[in-house]
C-alpha cells in the first residue's frame, strides 16, 4: 500500500472517528468518512496491544493490508477508512480476515458491487 493511501496523523484519525460513520462485526470495526476533494481512498489501521505481541499485531496488519489490496477495485474512492481489529482477529488466517473485512464493508455499503 503506497504511502499516500495511508492515514498516519493522529488528527486525521480523530477526524474520521468524530465525523465518520462506523460499522462492525465480531472481528473488525470500520469507520468511514467521505472526502469529496479526494479521488482515492486512504486506510488507517489500529491494532491494540491487547491483541498480542508485536509479531501477532504485525501479522494482523499485514493480512488487513493485503485484503485491502485485493479489494481495492471494489472500495469506493474518496473516503478515509480506519480499521480497528478486535480480539478474535488475532486467531484468524488471511482468508478469514479477508472474508470478515469484505463482510464489514458490505454492511457499511462501501463496496461498489454490493446489491442491498
């Protein structure tokens, strides 16, 4: 994931938390904030130390980034997304993470090809 597609600054995270809308399942919480002036999406990741050691947290973040990469054509551009991993995400493999993220994005109606 390229640098310009990441949310790094705390103020950007706070803006998404305060002004965005959230949707969740057991494994992930996703906050989405529409940004009209932006023609691409940005992703911010939050994986708490409660989920495990650095190896576990980095694995979760790798899985999330790869899932986003594979879903990039379906995600609606012009949004900032903050993905927060919950406890069950620590025991999941890549395919479970991808399926779970796809489900959360469908719940939030931020995938292009969702038919709700």
